[in-house]
């Protein structure tokens, strides 16, 4: 009887510890992005953390990214877009690109759980829609 009581106490304790961890998704999710045909040598890492209130913090760290002007004539910046389930893309951030290191970084917050993250080379940061100069893309389902 005493062993059963101890076992039940242990199980209850494990349950109480496991429930908050399950609710927050068990920690950050990581995705590895590979370059498209426009820039096959580029790659990136996405780290996505669920925040209080249901938002998601996305940290994009890109490496081996070709300078934007070599992806297409007149391109000067890289922009980061989120295309939601409705098919509409919204520009979320400019990639903080370091041409001497060929690296870039962006941080985004979104409430969306299912989306495609896209990085494009653009002429300037005022683009209304993503161009065909897609260098990185990743479908995300949280």
C-alpha cells in the first residue's frame, strides 16, 4: 500500500512538471533552410520560440548569402516575408546583411502558426510584394 501511495505521488509530481512544458511546446523549434536555384550556396537557420499570448519569435540567421546586386540587376537589399495560409505575403523585416561576411540576421514576431518564410533580393526596402529573386524559403507549421 505504501509503495502504491509513493508511486501515485511520483506520477502526480511528473504530471505537474510535464504540463507546463507541454503547453509551451517543449522549447524552441529549429529549421534549416537551403538556398534556392537563385543562390544555391546560401543557407540559414530559423529558431522559433513561442511567446506568452500565442505569438512566435522568429530568429533568422543566414550564411553564405551572395550580395543582392549579384542576384539581379539593381537589387540592393534582402527582405524577409511571411506568406500566410491565405496566400498573401507581408514584408516583415529587412535582413541585416553583412556583405564582407556574406551573413544576415533578422528577428520577427508573428501570431501565425502555419506560414512560409521567404527571403528575397529587392531593389529597395519599399517592395510591396516579393520579387522572383527568392534566395531562401521555408514552410513552417507550429
